[in-house]
C-alpha cells in the first residue's frame, strides 16, 4: 500500500529537495564554480531580489628579500566584493491536489511536471550566470571570427591564465558549444593522446580532458555583439589615477558611436605585470567594458572598465606597467557590430556563485525550501484569490561575482 503523503510539510519538503537536487545536477556552469560560503549570507530568515551580500577576496602580499621588515611591514588588505542577488528564475504551474495524494502520484508529478520545470530554470540560471561571468572576463585569446579550435588556441588560454598564477590543478574547465567541440575533435585527429580520451572522441564526439582543461559542452554560451565603434578610439586626456575604474576616450563617431558592455580591449603602452614580482610582461593588459557607453556630440565617452588600473609598484594590487598616456590607442577584440560566441576557459575559483534562501510565507498550503550542493529551491503552493485557482511555484534567487577574473579567459569564435 502506498504511503500517505497528505501532510503538507512532507510533500513540500520532498518536492523542494527533488527540485534542488535536479537543479544542482543540471546546471553545467554553476556546478563547476565556487559557491559562496553560508557564513557570507547567514543570519537572515530569507532574502529578496535586489539584496546584496558581500564576500571577501584573499589578501595579496609582496615578498621581501630580507629578514628585516621594519620598514616594509604590509597591511592586510582584503577586498570586499559585492554580490548582488539579481538572478531570479521562477516557474508557476497549476497542479491538482490529488496529484500529491499518494507516493506513486507524487513521484509521477515530480517526473512529469517538476523535472521539466527545474530543467528550464537550470538553463535560464546557467545562461545568465555565464553571461555575467563572460562579461567580467578580460583575458581573451585567439582570433575573433575564427572557426578553428586547434590545440594551440586552447593552450594560449592556459598560458594566459598561468601568467596570472592560476592554480595548476584539476579545477580548470573549458566550456564550449557544439560547434567549437566539433572543430576541436577534428583538429585532434592523429595527435598523441591517451587511449581513453581518443575513445571518447571516437564514440561520444567530445574531447574529455585535454590541454590542461576538463572540457564541457553547453549551448548556453554568451553570444556577444560589439558596439559600432572599434577603430580610431584613443585615451582622451591622461587623467586616470591608480585605482581608476573609468577611462575617458575620444575618436568615437559623433553622437552615435557605441561601446558595449563586455567588449575587450588593450591600451597602447599599458602592459600586464607579474602578480607577485611586478615584472613587466611582453603582452598588453586586457580590459573589459563593464557598462554600455554612447558618444557625446564630440565623439567622447567615459568607459567603465575592469580591472581597475593599478600602476604603482608600492601596492600589491599593481597590475599594469604604466598609466594610460594621452592619445594612446585602444584596440578592441573583433569587428564593429559583429556577434561572437564566447567560449570560456576558467578555474573554479575565478567566479563565486550564490543561491540563497528566500523570504517565505508563514501561512500557505505548502511552503518549503531545501539546499543541495549550494543550490536552494523554494516551493510554495497556495490559493490565488484573484483567479480562484491553486498555484504551485518553484523559485530560485542567486547571483554571481568574479573573484579572480584573471583566472578565466575567453576563446572567441
């Protein structure tokens, strides 16, 4: 005889736990990044959209080459990073109460209704997390518009991440779409690889583990479109101070010139530096635009950028060889008004995601939420007095921030 699960709390808990488990399992990108520690958002009964929590990044230090630290004792400076809770994903459905009456009916409802609803939420959340993560990533390799994914393209991303001291462990991932996957498998025919990885390519059509990354396939990658101005743009008045997150530019088309959030560029004469030794690298530091910008009547604009520009050798945050000079040319990745798929190589610690408990009603026929592997799903079932119907809803609230964006790299196609 089937168990009687008419108890509202039991039904809600079972559905919420099943939904959270499915969401944690189906989120391809979300499950491979670091989750915010519960202590970052503990102490509240629940959150609402628009709330912000703050997480800290580990302090950085510059090693001294003498035992005498009398004049070189360093302050402990931890960077607080805002993590806005702005990713909402919700599905509401009408489910007959009889579908919760027995264990068999409840299992059937979870399979027929809850599972596809959670699958939709998982794809929605993954796509939006990925868009934010990609826009925050300023390292970029390869040739925009290229349709080849040779081993050297992937190794270039590995090299760029290594230059910024990304940990060399098993937590590196390369997230690509099926087009890039097809090209990459074709590029690897005849190369020396382990027999197990060759078997995956032959039987399953994917790479598996190669070039220092675990390869994952997703059709939810960010497809970024550049603004209509990518040539002739230059620094307008060298006024950027160390720590600046904005850059004044000119050379844009009068009134109609646009630069889009997520565009990557370099500045002539502004080279990257080693994170610890501060020695200047041979390649220019790359930046990403963090907000859309439109030219004024004189073809000028102020770009919001990341990373912040630190040029002083006296700070552990130094990341460039020099501040931008007046009229220094900006070179953007890709052509004007052109869309490019943003395949993403990253370390688990490059990004931090969070899924928080929601504020829940005290009186409802069903109101439960569960957390599985850092993913929280809330389930509420109650009567809609406006339309006289019973509505069951599944809710997710979370956000993502770039802890170490230098440990990620776009491979644009």
